[in-house]
């Protein structure tokens, strides 16, 4: 099977939207992939401390449980989405 050429993207947003709407198997041969590891990779996140009401944390935990994701990941998403709008 001949693979399609991956286009050049002007931004990460454009690339993300592209991969969300196409079938990646038309562009990538996953059979040729090999497992790699990055043992010296440094985390790019920084821990922060924030005081929140327990009731708010409980509500976030309930929503995260419904979505089957960690509650801290959901909180990061809320912050990111809030900054993006």
C-alpha cells in the first residue's frame, strides 16, 4: 500500500486538527515502528501548591471519575481551556 505524504503544517493547531480528521494508517506504517526509551528525559512540568475548597476538589474528582481520567489531569485541562478562551 502506498502511503500518502504528510503535509507541512503552519501550526500545532493545524496539525492537531489534521490528525483528528484523517485515518493515520493512510500516512504512517505502524508495522515499522520500534520501541524507544528516553532514560535521561527531564520532566517539563513543575509542581505547584494551590489551596482549594475541599468541596471543589471533590466535585472535580467526581467529574474526573466519570471521564475515567485522573482528577489532576482534569484540573490541568480546565486551566488550559480557561487560558485558551
